[in-house]
């Protein structure tokens, strides 16, 4: 009888099992050859051996499955294997045990011998076992325990060399070796030879199948940092995060942002000190999350803890699902502004140039959305009684004006939204939901020129819900204007908080042209305006005339601006009246039209100032080219476009030492004064000297190319576009996602503010009590006719039907 080994009882028997597995592999190969040889010898016995064949076939399948599983392991691999590989070997042990138990049974051997022949028997001569085993296997590889029942009971270990299979006839005459047995012994000798060398190990090691199995096992066994235990949040971290997320509330209460940042930094530094103390006391290694600042470090810390718990945050109370992706490959930029040509104001001219230069790159489609005024309002706003009967007619005027000033074809779309002119505020107010005039498929990036102005009485879909990225650009210092009105201090207090409210609720990023504006949430200071290329050409002409020895400036000083007190006329008259004797013989030409023209001229006449009031003109007019000095005493401007234009034309500029003029201080032709006496000194200096020609760097800094580049950088638009383009790769490489891993109290507060603002602006009574134009919650019948719109009650039914 054959006993194919005892069951493994402990981890010490692993090496013996592996050697047995090697032996079984080669035995299976020998078995196939034995079967082929036996077919010829047993042709006459085939009829009586049918039942045995079924058993043999079953044995073949079981043995082949075992060999395929066992072939993925070798002795050296087991010794240095990972815990996953060892577990896999242990799973093989029941199969090996079952194999040994079935085929070592005496009953099975007896049945096999009976089936094979009525005249012959097969037995194993245990006395000759040693002649069939390789001694090196026993010495080097360990002993494979093949023993008969008697020796098994005595614990006698038998090597493979002790086996000898003999053929006996009925009369037990001469012992003749059976041919299949000789073939099996040949295979065993090959096993001996290969076992004594490293050939079998190399075959296993170089096997492509083995490599695939190992790689799959390694992929199942994970040893990443994710499995490392992340310490829970402590009290100082929770307090720091609470203060950080309470920023919107502190903003509304009037607390400075720096105070909140210092509190957060204090709590975070306390947490770091505690971790460092524990590590020094031997409590274990402590890893710190390194990032650019404390806020980012705290966000990553919170995100890692939440991620380790398996928590995911899908969205807040006010947030909507991720917005659509555009159908084509190009991005869409919508620029929404509060004024339009032919009204020559900053919010009409600058957004127009911004649209042209953003479209110039051809990387994105651009839409400029401007207000459409009914004819009655056009007469109040547009100069020289200029009116348009249709939006198409006004669009032609805008494009012709732009083409005269650009040296390239501006390819962008112009659309109109309903607007009404407010005489009291001297500005255009939107009527209805402005966002609906940008189609959903083009609602990608929004640029709100004067976001506070656009959203004071805005009653429509939240901009940040409809658009993927919303940037606000602050043009006007409204608080400064309001303070000049009756009860201005009280009005400025409320307007300040409303501006904070709408900027936080409707924008992702806010750009302030200078430090003269209100410090709004999510804001940075950067001049993103350039000058009309026509002014730079005038400056180039001036430089060329100087090179040829000509005098380009034949006139003295001038001032240009809309004739309202807030545009610097009050400061100008006060300065000239106070130092009338110091500036004896000084003459100033003033160009401008406006609502306060009569009062301004009357005040100058009462003080007997040497001011020559002229009709308002375009700054690029030929009559302006001959002046050498531009006087601009205004402190209400955010960033005076006329100042930039005068510098581009190569003139001197005398202006106040004020945050609104911070960008111009780097230009040598900009002379700033800090007091009224200093004003006199700067005026005389400018009149007595010649301005310096612009360098190439200074010229570029004034251009719209540079302004567009600054806008892309400070608005995070270039980063946003790159992030969206590489969305798949970023998602693959990012290990911690703050936006997905944790809720944001800031987003919840912003959404709540937007919802509250929507509810309040829906009340006509509240709108009228706060100064809104009657009937501006929706557009009127005339707007429907001019813009070919459906009536508001059809476009937005009361019950949402």
C-alpha cells in the first residue's frame, strides 16, 4: 500500500509539504506516460477495467488541479513570502490531505488490484524502498514521509528511494519489474537530478504564470498609508476648525479677517506642540501634514480624519449637483456689466475691451452681456441725444467703435438684458433675472463687472449655482459716493453689509482694482484694466517727435471727467481756491458734461478761479494731445481710467497720494502729492519739466495684454481652466479631497445668505423701501417688445406650472 505522507501538524512541516508538492508535480507527468504505456498492455482487460477508468480519470483531474495550484510556489519563495502567500499555502493543505487519505487507503489498493487482473496482483516491496530514493533529497530537501502501515505505526520515516514496484505472477516465481514501473522510476530519477540542482527553482522563478500570480497576490495585499491609524481630532483642532468655518459670521459682525486667522494659528500651533511633546516622550512617531499655510494644513488634517472613517460629503443644504460640461471642447466666458456704449463710463468701456482680449486667445468663447434701455431711458443716459430702436442697431454701434481702436478682429458675442435707469443713483439697474440671458449650455464661467451693483436687487437664480466659476470685479467705491448724500453715514453702514452679503453669496472670487474699494470677502487687490491701444499709439508718436527734436506739447494743464461732484470737482475747486495766490497765472482747461455742471461752474466763478470749462470730449480726441499735464485730484475713484490714458500718451499726471493711484506710482511721470502745499509743488514741477518717454516694460504694463494676463492669474481662472482640463488625471492622483471628504460651514452660510437674499428681494414692498426702481423685479412690456421676450408671467409663472 502507498501512504503519500502524514498530515501537517505544525508550521515545521511546511518544508516537507513543499517537497511533496514538487514530487507530486513530476509524479503526475509520469502518471500520464504510465497510462499511455498501460493502454497497450491492458487492451484485453479494458472491458473489465471500465469502472477503474472512471476512478483513474477522477484521480487525474484532482491531481492536475493540485499540480497547477502547487506549481506557483517554491521552497525559497515560501521562506521569504508575504503573509498572503503563506495563507494561500495553508489553504492547499486540506487538498493535499484529502489526496493522501483517498489514495493511501488499503481498501482502494485492494480494489485496484482486483480490477486489473484475476491472475496478477500489484504490491509494493517495502524492503527495497531505499533503492528508489535519492539520498540528497533526504539530506537537503527534507524527508517525504512515504511509509507503510506497519512503519507508520512505528514512526519509521521512509524516503522515496525505498520504493520498488514489482510484478508477481500467481505462482510467485521470478519477480519481474513491470514496464510502467520502470518509466515511473525513470521519472523519479529525473526528480532526484533536478532536486539536487537549482534548475527547478529557476524554472518556477522565471515562469510567466508565477509572476502573474505573485503580482495578483501583491495587489491583494495592501500596505499603504491608508491602513495606518490616523489619530482622532483633539479639542484644539476642533476649536480651530470651528473658528475658521465661522469666518462668514465674523465678517458680518465686523471682525477683521486677520483676527480669525491668528486664533486659528494659535490653536494649530498648540496642537503641534502637544504632538511634539508626545513624540519626545516616546509615545511613537508623529507625522505632520506639511502645506503652504495653516488653513490648508488644517483642512487636510480634517479631511484625512474624515476619510479614514469612510465618511463622504455629497453636498450641503443649498448646493446643487455638479454643473454640466460644455458640449464642445472650448470653455465659455460670460461677462455681465452694468453699462454700455455710447455711455462713456468705465463699466461700459473696460468690460468691452476685456471681452475682446479674452476672445483674442481663441481658447474660450466669450459673450458680453450689456443692459438694454428703453428709448425713454436712452435719452437720459446716452450723450448727444443718441438713441437706438433695436438691440441689433446698438450692437453695430458698439462693434464699430471697438474696431476703430483695435488692430485685430474681435470675435465675441454681444447679448442684452433688460435694464432701467435710476435718476437718483445715476446708474442702470437690472430688471428681472439677468442670468437667464445666458443659456444653460454656455453657463460655464461668469465675470460680474460690479457684482454688488448687479446683485443689490437681484431676484433670480444664484450665479454660483448656474456657473462653474464666478469672478466679481469691483469698479466703484460706492461707500464714498453714498457718504456724500443726505444721511450718508447711515446709508453707507447698511450698504457696506449688503455688499459683503452679495459678494459672499454670489461670487467665488472678487477682484478689487485698488485698495480704495471696500474690503469684500474672497477678494484680492489687482489692477486688471488696460488702456485703449489708441492711447499707446499717441504715446509712441510723442516719443518719435521728441527724438526728432520736435515739441509735442503746446498746451499746459487740463482736467477731464464727468461733471459730478464725486468725480473730483470738489477737491479741485478747494485746492485751487486755497492756493490761488501760489498758483498765480495758472490756467486749467476742464472738459466734461454732467448733472452737476451748473453748480460746479457757479462755485468756480464765485471763487474767481482761472478755469476754462469746455464741452466733454473723448480723451483720445486730437484736441487733448497737445496738453502736457493732466490734473486729477479725485479720491473717490477706484482706479481712474483717465490717469492711465494720460500716462500712456506720455503726459505728466498730478494726482493724490491715495490707494486708488497705487498702481501708477511706479511710473516716473506720475507725481503724487500728500498735502495741498505739496500739490502746488508738483504742479509747478510738471509745468517746468518734460515728461520721460515710456519704456517697453511700462508700455506693456499699461496694455490690455498685461491686464488680461493679470486677470487670468488673480482671478484663478487659469488655474480653474487647467484643473478642469486635467480633471481625470487630478482625480487619479489626489489622495485627499477636501470638497468631498468634509462639509463646509462656509458654503452652507453662503448658500443661506443667497437664499435669504432671494426671499427678501422677492418682496416688492421691501424693494421699494430700500430704494429699488418700481417694477424692476421683472422686465416690463416694452422690454418684451424690444428684446422679443415672453411676458414675465409666462416665463416665470406664479405656481411654477
